[in-house]
C-alpha cells in the first residue's frame, strides 16, 4: 500500500488529512512563551489576536522524531512525503533525516515540492488520487515532480517586519519597503529558496492587476488551479478573486485561510496568490 504524507504547510490539519487518508505532520508556532501545533492547538484567528496584543511569533518545522513516528506507523507500506519547499523551511531536511533513520529507508520517497500552501496542497491531493487509482509509487513521484514545475506564487505582505525576521527578506529591502507607502508584491525566486520583489504598485487593485497580466502572459486559464490565501483578510482575498475573474474567463479559484505558521512568515493581513497547472487526473 502507498501512504501519502505531508506537513501542515499544505493547509491540511491532521484531522482533515486523516479524513482523506493523508498523514500530516503539523508545524509549530511559538508566541508569548507558549508553543502550539498549528491547526491542533491554535487556529489562525486566535493566533493573530495574540500577535495584536504585541507579541512576536516564530515558527518551526515538525521534529525529526515526529516524522519518523509517522513513517514507523506503516512499516510495510511505501511512503511518499510531499514537503514544503526546502529553501523556505527546514521541513524537507527533517523529512529526509527521518527517512534515513527508518529501518527500511528505500520504501520512503521524500519530495521537495518547491512550493507551499495552495500548490503544495494540490500536489498532495494529486498524489492521493494517483495512489487510489493504483499507480505505483515510482510513477507517482515522477508525476508529482513534473507537475510541481508548473506553479508560481505571489505574496502581498502587510508588514515587512515578518519577512525580515523570518530571513525571507533583507533588512535593507524591508526598511525601504516599509517607508514607501506602496503595495509590494513578492514572488518565489527562480531557485524556489527565497522571496524576491516582483513589483510595487500604488494600490492593492493595481497589484492584483499586475499579477493578472503575469498570469495571462503565462497562459493561465481554466486548466490551472488558482489559490488565493489570506491571513484573516477575507475581504482582500475576495477582491482579488473578483479582479482575476474579470481577467481570466472561467478561472478555477479557491480561497482559503492561511495557517499560523505561514502567518508568522507573511504577517497578519498578508494575501498570497498562487497557481499550478492541473494534472489530467484532477481536471
């Protein structure tokens, strides 16, 4: 049997993953001297309330022991672990180290998704469907690796300090960005290991319009899955959805709430827009 494993950066809680037969290793957040597993011990709304009291958060990947424990639950199964991008977290390295500690590491396949959140969730869903269809593990890994190359991510932060603290942005760029009252748009660098500036616009609407232009240039259409995720800014997410639908006919858009761990990176109020080209199996 094939088991699909991922981390909560895929926007799956442990409970929601189990309902689909997926094992999820939750990331953790620490704030006000307390550490919580996201989606298990704390939800995004409560987390942002604590931030708004003046507390600074941090996040951490699942421990090697936690991941190894998941692997050990299924000693006879082949396991495919689809991890958050290795440059954005130590989650991938933990998954690989846990694999090397397993009694039979050859049965475990760890995939660096080179992404996170919406597209990572899509890859998890794809792997699950392929496994349910009886596809062998080696072929599933090949299909996932081919599909992950067809995604792109944009982030509109509300507060540069979070990106600077997490190491995703240099202090100088963050300081300049905070001084100019513009709407910045970040995107994943070519190596998928850091965030770089994509553009800056005077308004949120113009920022989304510029993202739409990039998507149209990249031939994004109904054959792509578009995710709009937000850290408790649903009104901005819905505004972005409306603008995208006005530019891309029949766009397949899903709006979701970001988890506490990514909120630690992007900051409260951030909005992410991501897309991935659909695999034939999930069209």
